[in-house]
C-alpha cells in the first residue's frame, strides 16, 4: 500500500485519488448517483473499470466434435498437479 490505502498494482492515479477524496466527502446518495452516471458514461464510451470482468465469456453451445482441432497433449490427466 502507498500509505493512503491504495494498492499500487491497481493502477489508481494521483488524479483518481484526488477525485475520490472529494467524492468521499459527499453524502452517500449523491455518491451513488455520481457513480452510476460515471459507469454509464464509461460503458457507453467503451472504457473498463477496475471492477469489470476481463475474462472471455464462456461459449453458450458446446463445440461440434467434428470441428475441433487435433492437439498433442503436453500432460496426461494423471500428471497434472
């Protein structure tokens, strides 16, 4: 932590910390309203937040076995640790 409660690996900038200082001074209902507005703007513009899931979405339907690639396994199931 950097002494202000933030973990450097999260990448919160000095500007972000300054903005959050003002945001925390507001009443909770105002903070919630501002957070919702910022989230809507960022999503509309294609920006991600620290809370967004970054993993690829799971396939909805299983792949057809006829179209799967042939692969050479590196490990056998019994070798995985």
